[in-house]
């Protein structure tokens, strides 16, 4: 029999938000979304980073925040899901 590599059911995803939305929305709206806020480990806002998507600086800031939680994280292990081709593709 052959074995295949698969993710363990105990593995969890690290979730974060990278947004051009002002910080006030991140701090006030997300916590009201039925504990959705609790599922995210980090938030990179363009207002804090001083660069908006699709600038590489905001994605680099998000990556640095993710590495706080997963120090061995490589950039090719990151998946970004967006809703704007103009802002989310770089």
C-alpha cells in the first residue's frame, strides 16, 4: 500500500485580514460580526501601514504579522483571497 501526504485534522489555518478599510472599521465593525473577529490572528490596515493594496508594502506588513504567529512561515505558503482584482492582485 502507498501512503499519501495529507493535512492532519488537528492542523488549523492562521487567518488574518489585509484591508484598505480604515482602522476604525476593523476595530468597531468586525467585533460585532458574531465572533468572526475571534477567528483572525492579525489585521493589516492600509491606514496603519501607510500603503494601500496592491502596494507590496501592505502585503509585506501582513506577512510579517503572520510570521509572528508562525515563525517558519514562507511566502509561498500564504494564500490571499480578495474581492477586487484591481486591489488584490499583485
